[in-house]
C-alpha cells in the first residue's frame, strides 16, 4: 500500500474575504439570513405547478432582500 501519494496536481478553490468551512474542513458558502432563505425559496418556486403564480410573486416581492454574493470558482464550469 502506497502511503506517500503525490497530490501536487490537486487545486484548491480560491476565494477572497472571510471563508466558512464545514465540519470536515471543506469550504462552504457563507450563511444567509432567514429572510433571504425565504426569498430564495419563493424565487425558485414561482413557476412551480400547483401554486398560484400571482400569490408567489406577491410574497416574493414582500420578502425581497439583497442577496448574499455567492462566490464560485469559474475556472472549472459546473457539470
């Protein structure tokens, strides 16, 4: 069993500013407020079947807030 593996080819994501990590040490998105969480949920379900689009738009407008900037490493596109 090989114990000394060469990891020099592995690249880490580079972000600026304060960084947040999960329990295993992986970098994660910064936490968001409850209001922003509700707004994002409403924004994602505007065209969801079974919901009244006008009602969802009204609620989304009511909960509208400034979004937290999501930083993504754009060097490698999302698969």
